[in-house]
């Protein structure tokens, strides 16, 4: 009798309370990015149909302390790094060790050195939400890095508009990169709204090997107004529970839907603008296949 084959699924972009403080200027002193406890995240994902669980907090692997005893958990992180242009980028790095996390943090403000180290360690990594304004400004040089220096591209993010995800998917397929999907959830409600599935995989090793070989299939939905509005409101409730004095800000809740609509309009315009610039640039150069050499590691 042959082996029983399974389709292993994993939400590859998940946040917990260890993701630090909110980056919005007015709120960064009082509000967290996420209030979800690691064990609650784990339970929600498993009950929601995920076969493996990982956490990709911002520049932190602290959630691993609470989850490492689960045999179906592996450590990941979302690295905030600085590109040669000076712009900011989020890079998903998967199935790493504590030692590797320390070295990654040492290199995260120098993208060429970071990429060289990730390749040296043979780690799976991806450019996250490449056509989103979540990390601020973009330049054409940034898009060239996205298109040429990453083995993986997050092509389904559960919190950004469909246009941005479609562009990321096109980038991945054109340059022969692997596609990954994750919810980018900062609340328990949205966990598992997007994920990566590897048909036939039976465990973590086979799942990650399948992703590396391009056998992963992204599933789930892109972001939408209702999901983002609900999650922002939930974060607001959690903030007030943690710091009751902030209940004085409760009247501002009525503005959340307006802010969400404006955010999605801006995100769509951002994706349209940079997608158009990237596509025009394609006409002037061949497809980027194979990793771009990254300078700087020799002096690390």
C-alpha cells in the first residue's frame, strides 16, 4: 500500500503581540501592531484548517518561546530592511534558527549583505507586498531588486488590494520565482484568509521543499474594505482593554470606515502607478532569471 498523501496548508504571513508597536505616527507610542497571543494564533490556525503553523512577527522570533513545543510549528519572521535606494522593505524569511535570526538582524539595514547571507544559509525568503504602500516609498531600482534578487514573491496577501496581488503574481511568474500566500493578519479574525498549499506534501520538510520547487499554490482572498475595517476596530478595542485611558479616543471610531476607504483608494493608485512603471521597464530588458549577485558579504 502506498503512502497516504495530503495537501499541506500554511498561512505564511502571521503576526502576534510580539510584532512591536504600530508604525502610524500618532499611534506608535500607545498602540501595538497586533494584540494576538501566540497560543491563540496557533489554535485559531489549526482549527481553521492549517496543517502547519508559523509566525512572521516584525524583526522578532519571541513567539517561538510559547510555540516551539508544537511539532507542527516552525519559526519565521518578517524582516524590516533598508534597500540601496534608502527605501524600506519587508522580507519574509522562513524556517530559521535563533542564530540565523541574530545574524539577519545584524544585516537588515544593508539589503545586499542580507541577501548574500540568506543565500549562504540556503534559507527560503520572499519579498512581501511588493506593490503596496505599506512600507512607504518605492523607486524603479527597488522594483529591479524585487524582480531579480528574491527566490520567493508574496503573491497573495490577505490585506492588500487585488491589483497589488495580481502584479506580484505576474512578477513571480515572469521571473521564475515561487509564489507564497499569507493573511498578513494582525487579529485573530483574519487568520487563514490567505495561505500556501503544497499538494502531496505530508510534513514540514516536504511542504517547504515543495514551495522551493515552485509546487506551492496560493489560496484565499485579497484584502477588502470589510476585513480591514473590522481588524482596525478590533485592534482599537484591544488597545482600550490594555490601556483604559485610551477609551477617551472612542468617538474617533466613527472615522475608521472613512480612513479604510481612503487607504484602499491610495493603495490601488500606488499599485497602478508602480505596476505601470514596472511593466514599461520590462520592454527594455530581458526577464530576470537566477539570483542577482549581492555584494558586501565579504566584509561582513
